[in-house]
């Protein structure tokens, strides 16, 4: 499958596969969230580290356009590295992200807290969603298996996501990128409003990792809370097939169509 982005220096050429459901001229939130994670992973560290948190602020709708990537280290330490990544379109900042890495080291944890086991079925036991007819080009490069609730159906849900389309041409999708891609679907996993009558775009995305995920499938075990004044929260526990490893949260902007 053709990748979403082709990188040339600090420029990312965006292909049509990045488009989302809200506006065919604008990107789904998953591709730029994965792109800033990829950019942060390219920044070397003095010793082995892994990503512990990614916070993405969507400053403006991200167009289907060539993006300029700007990266810097905000704090370099023995135990952490804090990076900033910005994406610009025609010189205008559209995405601002911070990525926290922590030192990778073995911690001999007690067995009773070393793992947080799954409490829902694995992806092969779920309902495989038919994404072929959805008016959302990015989702057509995904495999989605619902094990509780259904995609874009009212109520809490537990849904597995697997990114099948490459994000960056010539590069594998890292485990942190897989988690970011899946996590941007939190508002669709636990939808509380009718998509035909409401929009509920996320203005940001924060993903925190207790450990790096493994494997291709990422579970969102999610719920959404809606406030009366145009805002909401979509949250999810994140798991791989070994168990839970993190959490995600989105701030939603809610409007009638």
C-alpha cells in the first residue's frame, strides 16, 4: 500500500490517503499524530529511551498539503528527553506536539503488578468492521475489530485497531505510532452523539504509556463524557494482546451540523 507521507528533508508530502471524515480537504487526526511521533523518534538520545507521553495540539485543521517538520529538544537529561515537534503548512503552524521519553531500564516488579491483563476478547474474536464504503480515506487503510459496542455507535466501546497502510514511505510503523494512530479514534470508539446530526472533532490528543506496546493491534476500551457547553472528553484504556499499557484522552469540540 502507498504510504501517507513521503519525506524529503524536513518536508512531508501528504497524499490523499490522509483525509478524514469531516472535510475531504483536511487530514484525519491520526496521520499527523503519527508523523510527529515519527519525527520525535528520529531525535537521538544519549542512552536507550522509550516514549512515555505524546501530547498533540491541533492548532488548525491540517490540510492535505506538504508539511514542514520542525523538531527541537527542550530538555536533555540522563533520565528523560523532552522534545517539541511542529508541523507547518505554508508557514502556518497547524500541529504542535511535545514528546516525553524516559530511560529504558529493567525494573523487577512484583508479579501481581507487572501485568494488567485483558478483560475483553482479542481481535480475532471481534466483529470486523467493513471500512470499504466509508467516506473516510484514512480509515480505509485500517483493520478494525469491535469486541464491545461498534464503531460510531452510541455508547462505550472496546475496539481493536490495526494500521495497515504505511505512514512514512520507506519506514516501518513504530509501536508508539500505532498507539497514536489508534488513539485518535477514541471519539468514534465511544460515540455519544449521532454522527449524522453532530460533529465532535478533537482539538488535542494525549497518550501516556506505562510501557511500549507490542504487536500490530491496539485496543481502545473507551468512554466519552459530554458537557452542556460544547465540550467533551473521549478517554480510553489502551492495550495490546498482552494486556493494558496506557491511556489516551481527547478534548472534543461539539457542534450541531
